C-alpha cells in the first residue's frame, strides 16, 4: 500500500524531500507501522529525535495528521491508513 508522507517546517531536516511515497506491507497499516518504516528509511536522527518521542508523547502525536485530521482525533498511533492517504508531520501552531 502506498502512502504519501509530507514533512513541514523543522521536520524537513529529517527527510531529503518534502514529500515521500512510502510502501507499507499488508497488515502493517497503522501510523505506528508507518513510523517504524520511516525510522528504517530516514535513519538514526529521525529515530532518536522524532519517532521515539512521538510514541511516548501525546502532544507530539498531535503534530501528525492523516489528511486534515490530527491522529489524536482518530485512533492515535493505531490509526489505520488506506491506500493513497497523506500523512503530514506539521509544526506546532500557536496564536489566535
């Protein structure tokens, strides 16, 4: 299954491109599975500075979106992905 992954603001430093096409194996279709694939694809810096922190931090999970919805409004790291979904790593937002 193909998923588009987009990185914005400071997340761009972890990826050579703003957007990546990522293939997920059958049965490995959650945000948690995607993060594991990204750890392997993007290397130690992403693994250490992003992936490990997102798994243990609800506030950081709020920076991950599937389409236009934060995974906090879905099923968090257990959110199931569908072919063609776009997952976004967005910067923290503030203001009003």
